[in-house]
């Protein structure tokens, strides 16, 4: 089974991301430790490994990057960034303690004002706006 974009000759790398909000409506972001986007803030997530479905990859990536145990929910939207095809899902926190994990320099809850003041990965605000997923 391939996870490509459907365009001939192009095989995108399947990735997942999580949209997690706290009780105040703030969105969880991580500061990327690796390229692409090292030092920039993004939704937590990463590659879907061989043999994983999106749900398993999401649970693993959220634990690795944020220390949080999550219950994946509905697909919120999809984006393609370079060779990465990213499916972003709503997630509910079911355990764990927030901390920056292996692939993150930092992790924090952001309201709308904080979000717009951070150096973000390209296209994040556009995607969140299009999906009606901006934090409060």
C-alpha cells in the first residue's frame, strides 16, 4: 500500500500531526529540534512508520514529542509540505505530563496572540484558519 499524493512519479512521506487544546482553548505547539523547520514552532507530530496506521503513529509521536498520552479523534485537515504528506487530527489528552521530548526543543500552550508572535513553520496559520482550528 502506498501513501502517495496520487500524482504520478511522486511518493510523499506519510506523516501525522495532533491538534490538542487545553481547557482555556490554547493550542499545544512544539519547537522543532530537527529539520525541516529546526527552531520553528509547529503542531507536534512526525512520520508514520512502516506497519503503523495513522492512529498508532499519532499516539507514539505525541508521547515522544510532548510526554502526553492522547486519544486520536477526527481528521481535521491535510497539508503537503515538500515531500511530507501530513494528516492532522484532533486529539484528547488522556494522561502524561507535558514536556519537550526527543524531537522537540520546547513545548507550550499558545493562545491566538502568542501563536502569531512565534516563529512558525510556513503555512501553519493559514491551515489552522482554513480548518477553523485557531486557538482562542
